[in-house]
C-alpha cells in the first residue's frame, strides 16, 4: 500500500497546484469544450479550482489511510474512486449552473 500512498501524494500535489492556479482565474488549464457557453467565467474558475482542491483533500485522506494500513486494503482506492465520482457530479451541476 506504500506505492499507492506515494502515487496519491504525487496526485495531491498536482491537483492542489492546478486547482490553485485555476481558482485564481487562469482558464487556460480548463478544456475548451467546458468553456464554450459559460456566462460568468471568473466565478466558474473559482468553483472549478475548489472542486480540484476538494479532490486533493480526498487524496490526502486516502494517502494517510494507505500508509497506516499494515496489510493490503482496497478501502483507500474505493474512497478515492468515490471522491472522483463526487467531484464529477459536482462539476456537472456547476457546469449546468453557469451555462446559458
């Protein structure tokens, strides 16, 4: 489980860095198909960045769980998968909220 923890730490660093950049209004890191009909781009960037930072926090919890488990456990993997699904649902709802 140590390898999964290391992978999670690397993913957390990337998610937090990209989320912080997008949160400050840099929309160049968001794919163009998501930006086509957005009405309030600064607010959308802030929310999008917050969602990535939320996923980074879930990743931190999974990394801690994987480092503290003595034997192999699928619980951190399942929790991160659920975190990804949660963030995807929240991003879809936010996209509907900010489109024309």
